[in-house]
């Protein structure tokens, strides 16, 4: 059978890796893919749905798996489905749960799904009046895709006002609403689930590290590392999150005629008043996928096909702990240079490429986040040691990484 994976990052590399282990012995294509993948690379952009459709029809692709949200937002799933192709991901009207913060917040309010209190605004004056009333700390979210930069956690009034100015006066990311929400505190964790309509099959938990530097300092990033499972979260918390958040949200989407097929990602926080939703994504998380999929023992093609066919899905997980360290270009998440040679990437190690290229036969840096190195062990400490030992073999003059991935659970 032929499988097409859409995307080019570490998440898609982890998906390709898992697909390659399938007993169905698939021929794998990746569009556009990356230099680390053991797949046929197809030079088509993730967002070019017409070209992807043409390719999939011509090649008679049996199953397409969509990685990035930007692809989903084009409506690629609708297009493939209308053309009789099998594709895994939500349709455009369901992917909106990630694309619009306001949609997600309104849905949670309507169906009583626990989340921070909020108001949304489309003009600066009313937003400022609300800020004057509530004060800081407060969280300000741009209601659209802003490449991970649309959320400002403002600990003081001036930062909050500056964010409102950027978003509502200067239209820095385009013209859209802002959501202003209650500031919550507590450890965050990610719960991803395979979902089709009301059927929800949760994956094992992971935790992402969003800040650039050790001790959670520095700017927010797309994620600097992750680990799985998350021992901070009790079985009771997990039970609550599955029933009161994931199941209820899947049902709510069905009731809204936006039935969801794909991976629903809950970005959750364990607050002193219980587990609450920080955000939903409509796809596999990155870098969570890179530490969660290596623990999946079931055949991913069976899982996805059974889900699509509404058969009972069985997920088997290894007890092994995984921990992933992101190696990023110096300067990331702000400006950085590309093209530095990377040596010492051992093909026997689980290393996912996030932003690399081959230049003159050499592996070079080609993005902000460059590699994700996965360590494994029977304890999280062992997994951490294993990951950093692999990191130490990699030589490149323009990479940095956090040295404390997993610190919340490793004493
Ligand atoms: P989001 O893109 O919505 O996940 O937000 C990015 C990050 O901002 C989250 O991972 C949190 O660390 C932080 N954040 C978002 N909403 C809140 C909130 N209501 N209270 C505190 N921190 C938040
Ligand atoms: N790790 C956060 C995300 O995938 O959006």
C-alpha cells in the first residue's frame, strides 16, 4: 500500500518512522518531507492542496496523513474526501477548533467544558476598557493563526496594553478579534486523542517545554523538548480530562455539525481548581508526537484505518519512558542563521529532523528548530541521561538546547 505524509518537521518524521514499522509494508511518500526521512520525498508544498490532490490521484495513494495545521486550514481533507481519497485529519469546519480561539472558547462555554474565563473583542477601545476593569495578570490571544506568536501572557498592565495595541490598532498579524482571558497557574500537559465523531481514543500523556531557556526562562517557542508519560498528573486528573474535556468536546463538535476526524490535541493545565483547557489543536502536537509515537506498539496504519472505518480501535503502549531534546539554531525563536554543517547524527539513534537540509552532500541546519533527539529508559532519569548522551555526540557550531528537559518530574 501507498501512504502519503504531508509536512516537513519532526512531527512528520516521527509519523513516517512509525508508518515504516507497519506490517502492511507501505511505500511512503512525504510532501515535502525532510532530509532525515526514509521516504520518497515529493516536492510539493504542504498548503498546495490542488497539487497534492493531483499527486495522490496519479500515484493512487491509499492513505494520506496530514501533519501541519496550515494544511488542514486549506480544506485539504474536504478536497481529498470529495475525490474519493482516504485521508486522516479534520475537515476545514472542524479544524477551526484550532484556527479560531474564539470558536474554541465559545464552544467550551456552551458545553460547559472547563477553561479560563474570557471575553472577546474586535476593537481597541472596548478591549482597553476591559483591561482597565480586570487588570493584570491577564492573557491576550489573537484570534487567528500567528505562527505561535499570538499569545501574550501579560504579567503587568503595560505589557497587556502593548499587546492590545499590536493586535487591534496596528493589526500586526492581520485583522481579527482578540480573546482576553483569566490568567491560570499550574503545570501544563498535553493529551492527544485519536477521534472520529464521538469515538475518542486517548494517547499517553506528554509535556512540552515552551520557553527557550533552562528553568522556563526566555521567550516562548514552538517547544524545546518533551517527555512521556507525565507523572505529575494523577489517574484521577486523567480520567477527568478524558471524560469532561476530550469526550465532551468530541460530542460537542458532532452536535455542532462539525464532526471531528483526526487527532484532537488538548493543551491542558492542572490548576488548583482542577484540570482546564488552555488550547485545542486539530493535529498531532510538535514536539509531543516525537515522544508519544515511539511508545505506540499498535500498528499505526491499523489504528488510523479502524478509526476512519468506525471500528473499535486498540491502542497498546510501551511502559518505556521517552524524553526528547530539541536542538535549535542560536537566536531562535528570533532571527537565526542557516547552513551550518551538522556532524555526528548517528543513524542508530532516534533523531527526528525538524529543520535540516542536504547541501553539497552535507547535512546542514535549515530552520529554527533543527533536530529532536529522543532518549529512552525504564525511568525518566534514564531516558533523560540517554537523550543527553546522544545530544553530546552531535557537533554543530550554531546549535543550542535546554539542559533541563523533564525537570518537573526528575528529582
Ligand atoms: P496557547 O497558544 O493558547 O497554548 O498559549 C501558549 C502558552 O501561553 C500556553 O502554553 C501557556 O503557557 C500560556 N497560556 C495560555 N493561556 C493561559 C492562561 N489562561 N493562563 C496562563 N497561561 C496561559
Ligand atoms: N507543542 C504544542 C503544539 O503542538 O502546538
